[in-house]
C-alpha cells in the first residue's frame, strides 16, 4: 500500500536531515538511495555527504502521513522544524513551495541555462531554409506591431544597441570592389533607365530651386535679341592697380 506524506533522511553522525514529500514514500526512498549509490543524486550537498559518511550512516524516517493536497505546506513545516534549509542543520537546497532557493541551487540553475538557447550552424541553416519565402499575414504583422508599441528600452540596452550598430552599415573597400565587379556589364531595361532619368531631373530641379538659381535654358535655345548683355565690372588687384576687365 502506498504511503503519502513527509519523510526525512537523517545523517546519524552529524544529525543533519534531508526533508522531502511524496505520494509513494517507499518508492521515493529507493530513488534517493539508488541515485546516491550511482553518484548521480540531484542534490550535490546530500551526494557529498553520502560519499563521505556512507550508506550505513543514513536513516530513513516517515515524519507524517497526509493527503496529497497537504504535501507542500507540510513539507515546508517540517523543513522549518528541522532547519534543514540551513546547511549547518540539513541538506535541503529549496523548500516545497519554491519560495526559498539556496545560492548553490541558483548556481546550478544558471549553469544549466548557459548555452540552452544557443543555435548550431546546422540548425541555423535548417531554420533559414524553413522560413525562406514565408510571408506574414496582415493580422500577424498587426499583432507584432501592437506588441512593440510603448515598449521602452533601458539605458543599458540602448547603449548596447548603439555599440552594436556603430559601423554596421560601413562597406569595406574589398566589398565595394566585389559589388562593382558584380554589377559591371549588367544591361538596364528601358523602364529602369527612364525611371533613373526622371529621378535625376527631379533632384536637379529641386537643387536649383533650393539655391535660388534659374533652371538652365533648354539645349538649342538662343537668348533673345532684346535681352541686355551682362554689365562688365572691373577687377581690382590687391595692390590697388586696375586689373583686367571681365564679364560679371
């Protein structure tokens, strides 16, 4: 018959205890013992003690039987009773309700998470092939846009983004040569030529207006006979003597 409740594994040499809970206490004790014998116990603090003192120095006791719904609060109670979260008195690294996590457990969790999200080059290639040509629906684009609205980056994040973007759009001389060699000899269609011509005309026109200059006369058009010639002016050299006469 399965026993549900709280148990303790006591070190008879120094009095320290590991408190736990299970819906099948006997099975849980077998798991603890087998893991510790293999040197693979999930609690490194308890594993070191098992290796140091040996199996004969540990005693398994049932502390309390209770229904499954009461396991977590009763486990926390017995941990507090035996002070098993204090490494001077016990081997527990966290309580049942996960409101206390020891520094050792935190280190193990950080070590386990390191590299957990790294992607190998092969996996990157597979993901690239999988997503090529995939178009997002308008609904998905809207959701992404709304999710990013109002999001503010911290000062540290902005500094990191700034550092990563510095020089990101600079093109090396070698890259420029490759681009030039790649595009040499590529014929442009008539539509592309026309579009480029119109764009250049608009740029020149806007530039003339911005500088206050009169647009250039069309080719082949001669000035009117009634248009007066520009007045001549004298150029004075630095010595005060009159120089050559030149048109304005």
